[in-house]
């Protein structure tokens, strides 16, 4: 099957931000008080102050990435990502994974940079994917290490997890099929 044929339900960017932080919770465990960790563990997506706090935390750790996601991106929860759809996924571009020979295809990256799977997919934060249309291809924005580790194991049948997917017609520099234009390049050209 294909991700395009799965159930797609609209979600807010606030849900995506909360899930991104959940996927990278380990970065905040030591630096945030337990009351602030609750913003990650038990997010109230309808609370504007919580949403703002989560966005600020995400910008602190991933501002370069978040700033490049096109603002016209529409977000969806897709049920479910299975092993069969792994061939539609590409590891994030321009972040140390790139190899022009395989265009960052997840299954090929897993062969050239295998890693150990340390957690079961059922305990993962939802991977965050991005592309131009429902038919893919999709870039993994969050969850690269987990998905590479899973693909490294050669298993396919056990995977059945929801994913968050953003779609936009606007190019994104982290999508290997788009040009590597980034804000820093734009500022350099203007200076």
C-alpha cells in the first residue's frame, strides 16, 4: 500500500510541535523543571500559552529546521505507517546523512549507516514527515534515527504506527528533491 491510500486527518501545527518535542524529550529532561516537562508529556493543545511555550522550546533546539518548514504547510495525522511504506521515506537532507548515490532513501541509508533499535515502535513519538503531495516522496523531519534503526533490523511486518505528515507546494531545503536554499543563504546574498 502507499501512505496516499491511508486515512488522512487534519491536525494543527500545535499538535506537530508537541509531538516533535515528545520525540526529542531526552534533550529537555535535565534542563527543564518537572512542571515544564509536563508541557511535553501532557500537552494541552487548546491552551495558547502552552502552545507558545512549546514552540519556544522547539525553536531553542531546532530553530534552523523549524524556520525552513514552509508556513503554508498543512498537517495531517496519517494512519498507519507500515513497513511497506518505508520505501516512500527519505532521511532528512543536508544534515549529515546525504549520499547522492541513494538520494537518502531510508532503506538504503539503513544499509550504509546501520544502527541498533533501542525502543519498540509502539513507544515512539509519531514520526514527522514532509512532502509536496500525498503520493510522496516524504522526508523524515523528526524520527530519522528511530526509523533508520528500525529499517536496519530488516523487519517490515511489525511496524504499524501513526505518523504526522506535512504537505506544501513550497520547496523546503531539508527535502532532498528541493534546492538547498536556506535563510542564511538569502541573508548572505542580500548583504
